[in-house]
C-alpha cells in the first residue's frame, strides 16, 4: 500500500511545512518535466495544492514512494497522462464572459462570413476543458441562424476533460451563465445532470492538443487558416516562455484578418506577433494583420527573446533519432524553412520513408505551399496506403489548394481507414489523436466540401 504524506491543516505546523519542503525537492524532476511538456507553472501559493494532488494520485495508483512515482511519470505514458490531467485546471461554465460572445455573434462571425464568402467560418476554442465554451459558441451560432455556416473545434490537454465534454452531461454549476429558457431549449434533465442536445454536440469537433507542442497535431486536425480563436483563462497557467510559444501557435493558426479572443486575466500577446488590439472591444480582442510576418520563437528557459528579425536559414547541428523525429525537432525549434533545408542537406527531398514525406507535407503547409504539400503527400500515401494521417493531411492540403475532388477522396479514405480501427486507438503521427475522433473530423470535412459545392 502506498504511503501518503498528509499536507493538510492541523497538527504540527512546523513538521507539515518541513514535509512540504521535502516534497518540493523530490517532486522537482517531475514538475520540471511537466513544464517542459506542457508549459505549466505553479505559483508559490498553489504549490501545496499541487503537491497534495500529486500525493493523492500517487495513493490512487498505489505507487509506494515519491521516487517511484516520479520514475513512473517519466517512463509511462499512462501515468504521464494522469499526472497532466490532475495538474490542469478545468474550471469553466457555459456563456462565460457573455459580452465577448455577443461580439462574436453580432460582429465577428457575420463580418468574417462576408469577407470569406465561400465555406464556413471556423472557430477554435483552445483549452476548452469540459466543453462548455465550444458548445456555447455552437448554441450561439444556432440562435443566430448561422449554425450551417460555422464549424467549431475544441481542444484541451486533459483527455479526461475531453471525455466529459463528449459525454455532454453537466451539473448545475456549469449553468451559472445560462438563462432558464436557453437551458430548456438545449438540455434535457437526467437525474442530477443536464444532457446537451445531440445536434449541438455534433456541431463541435473535439481533439486533444498541447498548446506548447501542437505540431503536427494542429495541421493534422485542420487547425489552420481559422477565422476566430478563443483561448480564454488558459495562458495565465503557463510560464512566460510557454506563453510566448503558445501565442505564436495561436496567431499562426489564424487566417489574415482572423480574431484572437483572450480572457480578462490573460497575458498580452508579444509585441512582435502580427496582431493588433481591437479598440473598444469587450475584454482582450486582437486581429491578425492582413500583411503577415512570421515569428519563430523557441521553447526553452531563457529571457524573453528580442523581436525576431528576418535572416537566411541557419544550418543546425545533426540530431539523433529517426529522420521524422529529427525533422520535427528542427521544425519545432527553428521553423519550417530550416527544417526543409535540413531535409535537403540530408538528401530527404524524395525519401523512401513515407513518414518523412508526411512531415515534409506539414512543413510545406506551414509555409503556405499547399500544392507542394499535395505533391509530397501523394507520394506518402502511394508508399504507405494505410497511413491514415497522411490521407487526412492530403485532404487538408488539397482543400487549401482548391483541389476539391482530391480533398474529398482523401478524407473518405482517411475516414474508412480510421473506422476500421478501434475508436480509442491512437493514430500514428498525429500526436495522440484517437481513430474515432479523426474519422468524425474527416466526416465533418467531407460534409463541408459537399456544402460548399452545393452553394
């Protein structure tokens, strides 16, 4: 049976304080790795709560010592996922910060639909926890008669929270921002729960995603060229350097003219990113400039970087691992241009490895070269017909390149392959995406292409 160190109030205060200090030391490798993987940072006043949560989880897992628990976290993906889920904050409720959502309904979405003219407006709720925010957007779009022209995505690091979001069952605490009439329209009582309308659930596509290390997952699930990104009351839990990396990816996901909505307590985007504040808007609202510059920060414990300057691609030292992992590491730390230069240096422009071709497809999309992405991804699926992620990414690239028929076919193949798998099986090369979720995403993409073709 696991020995658990109590950190609660009462008893010998000095002994408890000493025990807590000792725990901080022994848990330090775990907390450092949590920061490296997810960017989470814990203030001094939260530290006792964090340690208590970790001790509770260690007891539930019946791990006999803190050292053994730390090693299990470092070596076991299952324990690692449980730790990250334990340490993430999932406090949210429906129609939180309603003034911002009203702005989204009344101005931002109608304006984007007029500007884009073809295809649906695409909205991403980043760090959606148990799903109240993306479902609020879906309900709001339906109330405004826009539901057939709006796609909503929700992502979170915590897979347990996403499972609850997919279940769509909520307790009264989630409704403190919802009027009784709206609740009656979209929820049905079931014991102590309220169950969300299946049609609203079907409007939202949910995926696990790490905001600090989101590539290749973001491109695989179609989180690029977005019209609106909501990341509210999430970034304040990250360290400053992790915030900079997350901001970079959030802004990169926006289409020119797209909107970024933050929570009132969130940090501001770095000044070197191509977004401008919207005067007079409720809360923190930023718009991506139409003339874009690319910033490429790296994730490391270092002082805040100077605004990036354009410079020729750098050559970087060789990295260990497979060709795919080397290219992904270079892309994450140095950007897509440098990664493609590395591919050229290593003779990987036309490799036999379909996984390397898949990675190159991601890099070409990062550089807004969809036609080149289509070319390399076609090679990837020819050489590995069962590579689900490559078929799905080919669909995304072909859609962006205007090849609608090819996109539709690629999504259909990806869906068929995913449906042949266990729905909970992880799809290789997607950063942990489940087969069932990817099949659902492919179906949404097919429906979107069919809808656009009917206009």
